[in-house]
C-alpha cells in the first residue's frame, strides 16, 4: 500500500440514522482534508463549505439528527446549529464558537431541537446544560435551558408523550464510572416531575431510548457489564444478564449503540473476544438471536421503515453502511446489503487479517490483535521474525477492535507486523477489566504491552530486538512511559502524547480534567505519584530513539508537553526527531499533515533499522542519530 493509496483509501462513515423511510449518515472526504458532510438517501445535503463537527467535550458526537422531515446538524464552519425544514436550511443558533452543541435530538412535535450545550462565554470552567432551540427562530439566542446543575450531560431523548430522558454525572467521575439516568416531563417552564431511574456513583447507566409505547430502554453496568434494561413506568428491570458489553464508553455524545425496532424488539451489538456481534433482543423474554455473521466492529445502529442499518467495520476490507431486511433479520438469515462502501475492496493477497491473541500478564488475562506482515511478492527469511510495531490505543478507556486499518496495512504490506494491545483499562471486556487501571495508569498498561511483546516473540511472531512502540494521546503516554520504565522497545513514536501528568491535570479541558483522579490519584494529594508516573521526570532512564509528533492547536495535550519531552531527550543526547504541525489539534485531520506524519514515521524507522523505503520520502532529520 503506497502512501497515496493510504491517504486516498476511502471515506470515513459514521452516525447512521433512520427517519421513517429515509436513511442518512455522515461521511468524511479525504480529498477535502477530511471535511465531514451529511448524506441523506445517497444525496449530500451539506455541501462545502459546511463541515459537520461538534466540539462539545472536545470529542463531540451527536452531530446530526432527523425526525419527521426536520433535519438538524452542527456546522463547524460557523460554529452554529442549522436545521432544514421543508427543504430550506436555516441557522437556529448564534454563530458563536463559545457555544458548543452536541447530542442533537429533533423534537418534531414541538418544533425544536434538544441538545447538550457547552457554554464557554464565562470565566472559569465551561457550563454544560441541556437546551431546546426552536427550529422556527432564525435569531435564536442559544436555546432555552431545560436541565442544569450537573457538571455533564449526555443523551437527551424525547418520548412520543413529551417526556425527556437524559444522562448526567459530576466530577470526578467519568461517565463509565458512574452516572444518573433521569426522566422528566417537558413543560413551558422546562422540566417537571424529575425522577432518577438508574445509575449511581459506581454504576454507569447510559444510552436511553424510548419505545413507541413509552417504555424507556437503557444500558447499565450494574452487573459488571453494560447490559440492556427497561423502565416501563412502575418498575425497572434487567432485560438480560450477559458477560458482554453491549456498548462502548461514553467518549462522544452520539446515541446509536443500539436501535428500537418495535415495542418488544431491540437491535443490539455486543462484544465477544473484542469482536462485534449483532442480534435481536426480545424484551419480554430476554431471548437474544444473532442475525449476522460476526464483524470486527459496529460503529452505529439505526432501524425504521427503511430497514436495519449498520456502520459495519470488517477485518479484511473498509467500513461500510450496510442494510438488513427486517423480515430477514427476524428469520435469522444474514442478508447484509452494502448501501455505501467506505472504499474499494483491496486485493486479498495483500490484506493482513488480524489474529486475536490472549495472554497471561502480570495484571490478569489480556487480549491483543496481531497483524502479520502480508505480501504475495515477498516473505521473511527462514528463521527471521519481523520488525513489529506495538500500538497503544488512546483513552485509555477505549478499545482496539480488530478492524481493517489502512495505517496498519501500510506497515504489514512492507513486512512489518503490528500488535494492537487491549491493555488493562480497555473497554469491551467489562468493568473489572476497565478498573484494573485504577491507580495503575503508567504501570498496568505498560506491563501489558511488555507482556504482549513477550507472548508474540515467544511464538516467533516478532523480533524482540526490533520492536517499536507507538501511540497517540493517552496511548502516547503509555508509549513514553514504556520507554522510561522498560528496556523492551528499540524505539518509540509518540503522537500528541502526555509527558507530564501534572500539566494534564492543570492544563486540559473540562471533560478530562478529573480523569486521572482514579487512574493515578486525587490531585494535589497524590502529587508525588503524578511526578513519579510522568515520563518527563525520568528521561535519564531513556535508552531508545524517539519520534515526537504534535499539533500546535491541541487543547487536550498542550504542545508544551511535546516541547519539554523533546528538550529532555536532546539533553541526554539520544536520537530524537520532532515535528510540530500548525492548525492541528488533538488528532491530525489535514491531508498534508497525515502525509507528513507517515513520511516521517517511515523515514525514522528506515534510518533506525537500515532498510530502503518502498516510497520516495523526504529524509527526516534525526538529531543525535
């Protein structure tokens, strides 16, 4: 896979929704620096310069919604909410970037859009509320506040009977630690008769959805796994109790983890061995029927008159929007039809299909995906094991599904293996697996990556002398921490990684400002632990070359952290290369940046391991090499 092929590898698909017989989704355009646009029934309805994105909680989500023909979306170009009524678009909030919206839900009966609003207009921490904005008011002032007082809100959902359900939580909890699920009656004065339905300090209740009969469905991990529950008025009960997570952690404000098919049937996705299963759940009996062959992951599910729709990720080809006939689903006959492919079907001879590997680590049994080097034109010498890149996912409360990733295929097509580790703290394996990282961030995640390397090296799948660790954000922290606390890795490549945990606590955004309290300890009480766990304070233990990549507009991990880490590495006279990118935040979006990143990585590794790149790339300046 060439660099050009990787950068032009197709569109990113997300957030599928169904409005009666109409289906829509978001897709990014790589040739337009990843601009995200809304497509309804195959027709783009938000052409350039519109760019759909939410910046609420920095990670956004819930960018668009439609009901009864009214369509609403967040336009990052002007920082406002827009709506289309009777085919005519209009702006329904001020063009003010200090007001950030997400979790949109059109309430067609009351001609309004209900949304999570993050207000940055005042001093200090942003104020998060749930608001309602009229779709008929083109001079809107930012919405009428419905819910306020909690630190965070998510997943507002309006019932056919005018009731509002929502999720809220407060510092220092993250939404996968503990939330409250509440309902109330919409009125002219806001919300009345508020009732707590589920959740608590140690229970995460999320993703409420109303059924046509007024029942409220939601997911709760009271059992230790996010399983489906129902509130039918007088009682709240568990629909089923399975040792599987039926959702992912609430990083973004979208609410498409499952769909309500009718008054007794849910279309759900759950994780088994880090892979996704999709089935129908019968609410009265709790019976579950798997309806399609397993896939690598499912990003979103929607259901309606038009059918059942999935954003499906596969192990051997790009993502797709897929449709399943409701009748076929009820007969348990897998009959997925591709509605929108995310890219061209690659030549199978070049595709590296990941293998799920479980290993016994120092902190318990853990899982990783191994992507072997794959080429129809070359093979390893007898007895030779490949260079291996260990990938550490972000979060750290996130997961690594075994999906077809062009960045991984880029390396495997060159004879380099990739090991994607679901270290302690990863999601998709239940609360206990997530909580293994409590108090152990920078220890258990690093140990698991080291133990995973020993497992694959012991199987002859990796050359222990040529293992590189890489990661972005929290994965970048694990990368940096691994380099200062172990001698397993020949080099490290950090993208916007965290070098100083104290700086992260004092200089990051609201959503994650207390995130390290459970992962490391309360601050400043645990100041000594933060210092001990910060790679920047242990650079004397470094013995490996480093490549540091950072966006200058990053609000999650400030650029100062990358600069401080680079200076420390220079001072020790270790090989180091640094690239800083203007107009990039937490995650690289622009096409020219993405190209520069992969060129830098390829040049860096080729110089370290003395091979000639298959692509003609600029020679990266590596200081002290």
